[in-house]
C-alpha cells in the first residue's frame, strides 16, 4: 500500500522504542492500549494510516489471540514486514513479562501479596476511566456518522454486556452484513470475492514444547489459550480459570484472583497474566513457556495473514467487510468496559474513583495515564483498609 504524502517517516528503532514504552507504561488493558496506538501512531505521529490501523484492528479481532498484542504485531508489519512485526511484538510484551515475573518472585517468597488487593481496589476503578475514554475515541474516529456501523456497534455492545463474553462469529457476521449492503454482490460472480485471508490451520501454529512433562502441559495449555480465545482479553479469564484451577489444579482460587490482579496493576497486555501463572506453577521456565505459548500462535497467525490484508486492502468489498468488523470490535470493547465496571466498582469510593478518572481524562486530555494509575494505587492503599473491615 502506498503511503500518503502526509505520512511521517520513522525508523524501525523508533517503532521498537515506542512499543517498549507502551509495554512499560500502557495501563488500562486492551481497550486502552488499542486506543493509545491509534492516538500515538495515527493521530499524533502520523506513522500509520487510518486504513492500515483499521485493517490491523479488524484482523486482530477476527483472529484468535490477545487483541492488543496482535494489533502491535500488525502495525510493526505495515512498513517493516516480518522483522518489524517481530520486534514490535517482543518490545510490547517484554516489559510487562519482566514485571509479572518479578511480582511472581515476590509473591512466592513472601507467601502472597496482601497489599495487592488494596492497589487493585484503586487501580481497577481508575483504569475504567482510561478504558472508557479509549472506547469513546475509537468509536468517534472509526465509525464516524455511519448509521449502519453505529447499529452494529450498539448490538455488539449490548451482546457483550448481556453475555459477558465476546462472540467471535458476530464480528464476521457484521463484516458480511456491511459487505452485502454496501457492495450488493451478485452471488456466483467471480468478481464478488472478498479476497480474505485463507484459513490457517491453528494446529500447525501451536509451538512445539518439550519435556519435562509439566512444561509440556503448561506449553500445550497456554498454546490452546492463545490459539482459541478471541477478543480483548475478556474471554481468556474464564478459560484460564477452568484450566488452571478446575482442570489441572495448578492454582487455588485465591492465587488465580491474585494473578488477574497482577495483570491489571501492571502495564501492557492483560494476557501477560499467563506468565505469572506459569511462574507460580514452574518458576522462571514455567513463566517463559506460558508467555511464549500464549503469544506465539497469534504472532504466526498475524504475519501469515497480514500480506493478504495488505494486498486486498483497497478492494471495496474488503473495505466494507473491515468496516463492519471494526464497528463490531469497538462495540464489544465498549461493552467490555461495562462488564469490567460491574466487577471493579464495588462501593462508593470505587465509583467515585472511576467517575473521577474519566472526568479528569475528559477535561485534561494530556493527563499521563501512568501518573493516574499511581495516584489511584496510593488512594487504594489508603482507603481499602478502611472499607475492608
């Protein structure tokens, strides 16, 4: 795809540094992270076109695996192909991986982290503000005034809130609906093809793991999580609970809740909680195996699929299909804000924190998110002991 004249040139080193910084300071989960990428790379730096971003978001939504990490890999691929995708993905995941491993070491050494509940109490509520603003920006920028896309947005938001999960086939259905309405295809005509990504055999993309037996189990389980869980990270939590607590009995309920809390109080992709779980089960090798097994399938799927999205990106049928999926994805993201709010807002202080964070970011658009998260953590440490007794 030929870049427009107003696109700003950038080096692979600059892109890698950007994703390192986002991975180290990007709080708020996938909803906020995909919003940050749009704000930073499309709106402010002009490194990535709106069309490339929308294609990446659509691919990340319809393919299995963690949403934000897949989008980062795709955006790295746009101008620097496989090397860019590899470095962007590694840079994005590495900072949070190191953080959760350090927290895992502390957790194991000191027999749990009681202060984590207090920090999560504050951060979990304030992060909702970051997520809400991110969802608002994505919807206004990507959907615009298109009534059909807003209907799709509303339906997917409602479905996500009601079911508390993301239903993958609805994204594809949304893309097909917009394609049919806009392009009015004549079935049987060879020219009507969407030119979409050929199917990828997920089994071929799962990483090969070796003995010992426990590492093999960890690798296979988390490869399955990375290969078969769709969406913004919302769906992986029940999947991980079923596998790590109910099926394999690797963790207790308390440990699992703490693992999810670690994912929320650290920056970068929420799915990095798999590394924390891996550390609790089998130390540093377990953490590395869990992280690699979770992210490798989505990396391979993205780089295999990206050339086809690039090749057919100008096709009106593909544009219509991508617009539909993008509207559905943003609707699901907006719905997930409500779902997470139901879990994070438990009393008046957390409600005030969530509203205050949203108002602050709305009024002062340049407020640094890490500063907001630190402030919320301090409030949580001060308030939680008062409300927990």
